[in-house]
């Protein structure tokens, strides 16, 4: 427990400090987190994490999360074209290796690069928004996710009776999940109340629901694939907390989801 607390304080201070600063340093921190997250995913699947095939995925993650706008650069392709090119490179590996590297392996690595890369891309972009309110939007989503996690944990411990999905995550309960939704919505509403009209209450309601429901689904997704590979944590970078993907499993699905629904009014 002592190690867990110390790790949490140090990691939290570094992340929150750079988040307050914003700009290039924060974006580079998120990029590093993304590359480590991809490494954790690759290692979990028993693929050589720095083998030739995996390297394509690192390049894909770099493509997604690179601070193009902050460096006044423009990505030379459309994002759809970039994803297609990434897919093609992975598929070519199966041909050039004469199927020694199979379609299942490259499919997993392609999935990992998109899952991790796009998730962290939206985390970085949310802080450096053109309207100058990126710190507010980032904290709105992070605090709502954390509130959902805390609500689900404490309500589940106090009132939990019915298992939510025991085959994937045996400790989660329906009562805890509902508690997480309620706390996340209340938290988002508080952000709306203090935003001075920046965040409409209607958007806050949907954002709170998204942070809780989509966030808990993101947690279940990672629980599912970790169970397939028979591991407890995706990594050991953060002693007592697991790896980057363990800490950010909800973030990398909530941030893209909220952006794709245009729930942040900027």
C-alpha cells in the first residue's frame, strides 16, 4: 500500500503539473504514454515488442499523437488515408514474410496502434484546444471519469449484490456501475454550474453519462483481453498501479467518444 501511495503521488504530480502547463511538454508526455501503452499491448500478446512488425505500430502511434499543430506542421495525408496506409503496411508484412508473420498477428498490432494512438491523440488535443479552455475540458473529462470510478468502487463495496459481468470482471457489480453513473453526472453538472455558461447543462448531462458508461466499458474491454492472456496488469511501470493502459483504459475510449459526438462546445 505504501508503494502504491508513493507511486500515485509522484505520477499524479508529474502528470497534473504538465497538464497545468499544457503546450508542447504536456503533449510530449502524452506521446510517451501512448508509445509505452502500445509497448504494453504488444508485449502482452507475446509478440517481440521491438521486432520489425511491431515497429510499424510504433510509427502509427507516433503518426496519431505527434504534436503536428503545436509545431506548425501539417500531416501530409488525411487521417483516413493514414489509417489505410498503416493497415496496408501491416498486411504487406504477411506477404513479405511469406506468412511467417500471420494475419492474426498483424491484425492485433494494427488494432493496438489505432486503439492506443487515437485514444491518446484525443487526450493530448483536448488540452491544447483552439479556444484556450483546454485545461477546463481536460479536467472535466478526467474528474468525471475518476468520479465514476470512485462511485462505482465505494457504492459497489457498500451496496453491491448483483454481479455486472463476472466472466470478465468478477468484482464489479450492477449497483456499483449505477453509482458510478450517478456520481459522474453530478460531477459534470458541477463543472457546468461553475463554467459561467461555457458548458451547457445538457452537454454536461451527456458527458457525465459518457464518462461513466463508456469509461466502464473501456475498463471491461481491457479486463477482457487481459483475461484472454492470463495477466493481471498490462505492465509494471507504475508499481502498485500496473501499467499505462491499466491507468488509462477509460481515458482512451472516453476522450475520442466525447469528441466524435461534438459534446465539447469549441
